[in-house]
C-alpha cells in the first residue's frame, strides 16, 4: 500500500482525513468518490494544477511525486489513488465496497490493477483530446518543471506535450492502442458480472468510472464496448458520483 513517511512538519498535526486534490484530476475524482460512497467527512486541500501549485518543494515533502491526490489520515500519508481506495476500505470497512467472496475480490483487484496501468493512457488522451485547447505549457512552465519537480517522468511528459512533436505523437499512438486492450478486457469482464467489482458496486467500479466519464467528455467512440458504456452510465447515475465528480466544485 502506498504509505509514505513524510518529513513535512505539518503532517503529524493533521487529524482526521485530509485530501490534497484537484477538481479535474481523475485520480482525485476517484478518491473523492470513495469518500462520498463511504460517507466520510474530510478536509479539502485543493491544489490548482494549472497554476503549478503542486510544483513546490513544500508539497513534494508531502507527496514526493508531486502529484495528486494525497490522503493524510491522522498524520499517515497515503499516495497513489488506488492505494488510497484500498486504505479507506481497510480502515473504514462500512459500508463495505468489496465482496466477501475471495474469487470476486481477486477479480476486483485485477480490475483495479488494470485501472492503474491505464492511467498513462487516460492521461495522454485527456491532454490530447480534451485539455489541449486550454492546457498550455510555456517554455517557462517546462523550465519550472525541469528545475523544481522531483518526478523525471512527469517532466518528460510535460516537455513532450508542450513540444507536440514526434515523441508526443508516439505517446498518443500508444495510448490509442492501450485503450483498445484495456476496454476489451473490461467488456469481457462485464459479460460475466453486473459490476466490475462483482455482484455489487465496489472499489473497482470507483476506480474505473472516472475513466469512462473522461472518455465520454473527450468524445471517444465507445460503440465497440457497449457493455462498458452501459456499465458506465449506471455507475455515473449514482448520487455519490454527482456529488464527488459531476457537480463537485472546490469551496
């Protein structure tokens, strides 16, 4: 599980659940959704990613990758969104978001692992198909990332996206191929069960519903995966999704 021993002086004093997040981050969205489904009170620390509020030494002392979300629970830092989902289920088991059946749990975990692997795909497609008209990186922004951000992979992503050259075109091509592979797997899973988590909505559905929402927003053609699209519509119709994702605005 993505536990991190932060040396930030403020972390030990953070009691209860604190979430560092960004409104449009799909990883942040899944953690807010899990908190809402479980009915847990939490304190918001909203970071404006376009303003580079995550590219600071202060925040990177809390999350060494300099990304969102980060959960802090009574001074314990948890990073990586799917690990946060598992952490919340372990520490706040009611209402349960996983099956008691070992086989269903294993299948649920496989779907969550697939969601983790899909993150690079959805990140590229989001930037290419949805964010490009308004998400710009100036040479100064790229330089800021290069000088201040700990994560070399994120720095490379920002540079490729900003240049929009052959390296970025290859990322888009790879993402389009990855999309087909992942959605084929989920389509097969949904022929066997009503929800990705098994007979009932659970953690795997939370992990994936933010992705289907993003794909629909980006106007990706999902006609080859009707089961996936139908499942997504059911998952997005839940009241918690509206509150944590569709209608969410930072206070």
